[in-house]
C-alpha cells in the first residue's frame, strides 16, 4: 500500500504536518489558496485510504453547508448588484464573501479530516493515554468507539430496512425509540468483549517502532514542514 511509506514517519511529525494544514486553512484569506488547500487535503485523503469514497461522502455532506452560506451572503449582503432591474438582489460583494466563506469552510473541514487520518487508531489511543491525569480514564471509552460504531451501524441498518419495507410514517416515533434502545443495549456486550480482549489489545498496540535513516529523515522533513505551515498562518 502506497500510504504505508507515510506511516513510517514518526507520529509526532505526522501530527505536526496535519496541524500545519489546519492552521493554514484557518488563516487562509483568499478563495484560490483555500481551494488549493482543499484539493491538496482531498488528494492526501485519497492517498491514505486508496479510494475516493470519503471524498464523495464529504462532498454530499458539505453541500448542506456551502449552498445556504453562499445564497445567504449573495442575497442579503449590501453592495453592487450583479443583475440590476431584475429583482434578483445578488451583489458582487456578497457573492465573493459567500464564496470565500464556503471555500474556507471546505478547506478547514477537509484539513481536519486529513488530520485524523494522519495517525492510526492505535496512535491516537497512545496520545490519549499520555494525557496527564485524564488519559488512562478516557482509554476504555475511546476503545469502545470502534466496536460500538460497527455494531450500532449494523443494528440501525436492520431497523432502516424494516422501515423501508413498511413505508409508514406513523411508525417513525417507534422506529426512533427502537433505534435509541438498540444503541444503548449494544454498550453492555461491547464493554464485556473489550474487558476480555484488553491485554491482547494493549500488547498489540505496543509493538510499533519508527526507526531507520529514511524514516527519521522523512519525519524531520514532515515535522519542519508542519511547523513552517503553522508559522505561515500567523504571517
């Protein structure tokens, strides 16, 4: 897998690189820079995951935020009308402001998604454990996220199929209550399975090493790049 070369770098270096992209996305002040940053983040997500599935889902999700933002600023911001005399109150300044805010939103969202993919699940757990006082207390709850998500998604899929078969909107409150009940009932077996597998999981996650000249050099370059992006965001 091509993205395996990226994960040969130290997790701190990858964390700095992801944080640098987020800082640049937050500090972007032009449509072009935010658009280029969004494209870079999407391409890196594609490089890590090996497919465009996340990007396609992201485009559908962000559409609910981009379109209202663009329309509200274009229609209600004061400025020079683009179509005077037509009764269509779209202003040049409002359209530009709406585009800027929309593209910046996409840049920050894609950069944040990339940030969470720069570290593996085990590396995020290690980072959480290293938090003083609260780290070890949070670890069991974080371990439950992945199996809970998998089991809840499976059960909600069955409920959704039953709802589509009957197509009765009167059953919607009952379906919602059933979904909440199913989600809560999953926690008990997942926590028991987690307790039984706990030593195996901890031992499995302790075996990651980041050694070698190439890995150290790549980590150094990646970390410096991330720090430079953070500093660039303040200029």
